[in-house]
C-alpha cells in the first residue's frame, strides 16, 4: 500500500510512495487533499499530518495542535489559508501550516457518555476522545483565577471512559480505559487497577482472548447497592469490593460469529489495538425498580435479560432486527418492571435507519418506535434513548444529528434541538430534573429544569399557564462568570409560563414572601442599563451581577430567571432602579402571574445551600437578611434626598442665573452643595467614598456569603444611620428656608 496518483482522472494510477506513516490506520483516517492551484502540493491526514511540495517524492511533517488528523479545507483563492480537523477539534493556518490557531477557544470535545455524581453542585463525567476522562461541574463551585478550565479534572481511565462516580461518595470514580477497570480517588489522584483477567489484550486474535473487552467497555453501578458494580466483556462481570475480586454472572451474551473473530486491517495494515473487538457487551443496565433485573446489549446485535441477577438469562432479541448491529443503549423503564427500550446503530453496516425498540413484557414482544415516518427521519441513526424518570412515556432520543422527544411513548417524535448544534448525541441523563447530554464533537450540554415538560398536558389546556417552579437552592458565586469556554447561568431561579395567544396587555410577574410583594417584573422593556456587570471593582473587590429577566408576551412557552434578590434601593435612572438588593433567605415563597386580568400563582421554596447546612444556621441568615434590608432602606432614603437636593439646587441656581436670588438663597446653594457632597461621591477615579457609597459597600460586604453578620457590621450600620439622620434633618431644615 501507499500513495497513488492518477493523471488521467482515475483511469490509471501509479504508486508515488509507500511511506508507511501515510497509511498507518486507514479505517480511521488516511485522507488525501491536493492544493487546488498546484497539483504537486499534497497533504495526507494520518496519525501525523504530512505535506509534500514535489508530488509526493519528499515529505515534511506538519504539527497542528492535536494528533489523529482527519480532514483539511484549502482556500481556493489563497491556498495558504487552511482549516484542518483532528481528534482535538479544528484549527486554522494562514501560512500554509507553519503555525496554527488554538483549539482552546471551541467546545469541540468528542464525549462518549455522560454520568453525574450526587454532590451539590453536581459534577458530570465522561470519556473524551483522544484525551482523558473528564469531570466538570454543572455550576461553578467557587471562584478560580484560571476560569472554568481550573475546575476540569481527569478521573482515571483514559479517553474511552466511561467514568462513573460512586453514589454516596463523589471522591471515588470507577473508570475504564479500553477494557481496563480502575478505581480513581480524587483525594489522592491515584487509580487502583483491577483489570478483569489482568492481561494485555492488545494485538491478539479475538479467539485467543479469555475476555473480549472493547474500547468503551461499560461500567454500571447497581441502583440498589452502590457496592455492586458491573463491568462487561463478552460476559457480565460483577464485583462487590471495588474490583478486588470479580464474579462472572453470565454466559457469552454475544452472537460471536466465528468469521468475525479476526484481526482487523490485515493484510494491508495490522490494526488490532484491542479497541475493535467485535462480539462484546456494549451496554448494561439494572432496573431501578427491581434488583437483579438486568438488561444487556452486545455490539454484534443480541439483547439479553435476567430476572434473577444472572442465574438465568434469556435472549430477547427481536426477530425482526437484522443481525450484526451495535446495541448502543439499553434502557429499563423507571416506571414498570417489564418495560424497557433499546437502540441499535447499524450505519457502519450501510443501514442508516433509526432503530428504537420497546417491550412491556420483559422482551417477549417488541415494537419498533421509529419507522422513519413518525418524526425521526429514516436516515437518522439512533445512539441513545431514555425515559423520563418523572413521567412515563416521555422519551428522549439522541440521533446522529441531534435530539428528539416523544410525549406519547414513541408513537410520535418531535425535533427537540433548541439551541443545540447539529451534532451526534452520544448519551442522555436526566438528573435532578435537568437534562444533560454528551455529544461527539460539541462537548457536554445541560438543559436546566425540564419540569415544564412534565406539566405540558395541563399547560396546553389553558389560555395562560404558570408552571410550578422547582424548589431552588440559594446559590452564590463570587466569580465573574464570564468565559469563552463555558456558559454558566448566574445564581437564579427559573420561572416558566405558557401563553396560548399573544397577551393583549402587559404581563406582570410578582414574587411574594408571605403576603408581601418583594419583586415585580413586567413585559414593559426597561431602559438599557449601561453598567458593566461581571467586572471586579478594583477598589472594593466586589463584582456586580445582573440576571436578564425579560418578560415576553408573545404566544408560546417562555422562561425567565429571578436573581433570588430583594429589591435594591431607588435610583433615578430607571435602568438601575430597585436593582441589586440582598439575597432572599431560605423559606417559602409565591410567584404570581397576571395575564390580561387573569392571575394565577404557585408556591415554591428557596433552600439553603447544602454545603452550608450544619455550618451556618437559619437564624444567622435571617439576621443577615434583616440587616441588609435595613441598609437598603437607609440607602434608598439617602438617594431620594440626593435627588431632591439636586432639584432644589437646580431651582436656586436658575434664580441666581437670572439675578433673582436673595443673599440667603445664595447661601442655601452652598449649604445644599455641602449636603450633596456628604451623600454622594464625586465623579472621577479614586474619589473618597461618602455616605451612600459607604452604605452600598457595607451591604455588598455583608452579602458576599452565607454568614452571621459580625459586630463591626452592626456598629458600622449604626454609625452610618446616625450620619444619614443628621443629613436628612439638615435637609429638612434647609428645605423650610427655601
């Protein structure tokens, strides 16, 4: 083998070079691209990236940011401009490949699967192609100088994953690397290796192996006992002691056709890395409803089930399913024991049809839920299917080209793409009513709070509908939240509503504590706020944040976020008025929606941050909230007085300008100026902060964390209160003289 060239449009070819590096893994890459303006300039994508300027006689190695090179685009007008893709992402060169742009500015990770731990905020896990396993937080747990990338961590195993956190102990992660099982401890950074068979399986004839493990060999933790872990070769393996000992609890659950047990790639290139083994178990899941009810799917077609923990297995593969496909996903229903789903991927066999099957009788009978006419196109292969744990029959399907949803247990499907890029969806998990996915090329994605989908039947019956909000944690994050790498939502509570038709009048949403309205939002667009949010104030160290809370009155489903804050002080600028108050305390609240004279409300709770429970008590938070609100009232009064001072100042200045002011009125102008300068800081850099700024500083300082206010905070408030009262009295006296 080697590189061949044709000068007669393919009628004949001549061998140019037999350089082995050009064709080392032809099943995976080995693409050729010629310069459109110079046929002697040719590129070859392989493990490395090669360029020839003399028609293939000599070669130079080009070094893009990542290896395993797949494709290349050459600008036809300026061939020095290249876009090249590899297992790390895409990169651009404007000088023919001498230098390349970074890949750190794009979410192009190829993730095989997704799992979540049970801490708060929860972290998500997966294997990332040609990199490592990776774990990232669903929300930023703390501020980090290096930004969100500072949170990322490898958690054992390798690029293939999976990486499965141990329920109840997020420090322990069960990880796989191409069939090698490990137990990773985040606290030490060490991974204990407990490989089934303890044998190097690389470069073997499959039938020579005792255990056939493939690249992404599954790991599954029992939903009934976190000490029971399953791992799979052609057999299902079980451990109850983190892999110290393994028990085989099944026969060979694959089709194992003898003619498929061969070395891949021969005779041109021997490619038997241990990742291409056929006839292995590809997915395993135990029912959350019954211990010992386990479903298994193999990468060569069969589906098996056991009702007794592996003592007896049944081959329940649908007779209508052609052999050889990869059972990418098995999904026991979280609602009925006998109900289950599985998806099959067959596009590598030339069959691009979507396959999702459902049974309600433990696999005795199956129904195909994807006929190519009921919503999912006939050439959209399926990688994963999941049933919502809260609503029976609410299904999510990940296809080669994006997400689909079914509200009727697979009878019909609808595209559920939202803002998701067109990309293969490799895995889906519903956790704490968030929908999270892994993708092959666009990293992890999370759709926060899918509870409106659970209430959709009721919503569609109404002219307007306020969805019941989820109880929400008081979540603080002191960082800026700005990043080119990840979009984390600011601390807030999601409020969803539905309008069958466009509202005639303005919509109003109110937040109530007890019977008192503490925040009001309307569909009237506020003036543009030019404040720079998300930037740290160099003088105070505090960061101002803003949560966009637009109320939409168009027909359809709408979502906005309440920032969990009380009203802030009054401000003459409507764009800033009542913004930036202190965070509300834990408790029961009410949200009220008014649309065209019709009002409806829902109750919800704001919960304490689980990380602070036991460290700070509720009375301390109430005290903090009370003091912060007292400061808001004082700050509000002072800002209103400033406005009235400016009004009087303006009137008197006009009289002076017109030579109509008395000497006493001229003196009043000076006295008003003194009061104003005691209340509000002068414009310009590094000016001395005075009363209003001191009040704002005290409130910001007080509301940075969940804490009991210190004695200094109370003392400082009393000092500022006395100062404010003196100024307010002085203004009242001056006002009477005007």
